[in-house]
């Protein structure tokens, strides 16, 4: 399973994800739940349940769709049935939140629990970001790395948030950018490399294009210098 997961992450280009973020239709309004069919969030845009934030896997935690809101959720969070008007009032699989709204029933069991990670939804943060895109973060030996969705939010411009996928509801890592130096790295094997460095700590990134690399270097340099608004840079 680990080998399958690594293969999937390496083979994903995120181009479909970027297109989806730009063209996705708005989520259903609360009063439309059950009355209109939702647009489903695609499976490959999330790596964790959009309700309980637990990571998916192929055996014990598989992906399901809530038929009311379209979220990708795990079996535990979608273990409910509610009648949906758009489907002839037939019972359909829904998530806990939609079940409570549609039926008025109270769920007594506390299913949320405590979860590690930074609870900032990637899609919501990306829509209000200074810069967001897919990048690769190399490991210390520079031979392998993690492909992910990287965001510098407008409301938190001194921090880089790293998501496994662009629709995840939780960031798995964050890097405070203030005080870092941004370094250009000569192109190696057609890879567009740049680095963040501070006190012996070095992060090496790979961008898909040289233009994207330069955009990230400018954005990170502004954040590292504590510049939170474009007008501040103009004054400097």
C-alpha cells in the first residue's frame, strides 16, 4: 500500500487540480442541501476525510461521497441515510453534518476526537492567497521528496502552508518564513530549484517552470523580509 501511495503521488501532476480550483462551481447553499444534486469533489483532490480529517487508505479508510454536499468522506463519517428531494426522496448516503441538517436528529456519539495538523482548508486558503501552486519539497539528500500543494495565505502572509492535495481540509506542515534567506539554485537536470535557508536549516524546492520558480522566490523573499502588503514593498 505504501508503494501504491508513493506511485500515485509521483504520477499526479496536479494540473487537473489547478483547473478544478479555478473553474469549480460554488458549493451548495445550506438551504439547497437535498433539493439539488451537488457537484462531487473529485477523489484525487483530497488525501483525508473532509469531515474528520483522518487520512484515507485503500483498506481501513476508503473514500465515499456525501450525496447531499458532495464532500469526500470516510465510511465512519458517511454512515448515515437521509431522504433527498432531488432523488425522489429516496434514502441516500450522507455525512453526519448533512444528516443532522436534513433530518433534525441529534447524533449522540462524539466522532470528531483530536487530530494533528493545521486546520486551514486548502481550497479556502488558496482562494485568498498571495501565491499557491504545486511544488516538490526535496528531502535532505536531494534525491527524493514530497509533492504537494503550497500556499502563502493573505491573512497569514509570513507562513508557508503545505498540503498533500489542493482540496485537503488540513495542512500537514507549515514553515514560518520570517528571517529566511531565499537562494537561487542553478538548474539541474532540467529541474527548477530554489532554497530557503536559515541557521543551518535548508529547504529545497522544485517548481514546474522557471516562471513559477521566480514567482515563488519573490513571494517568499517578501514574507521573509516581513513585507505583508505590496504597498510596503513599493515604499521600500
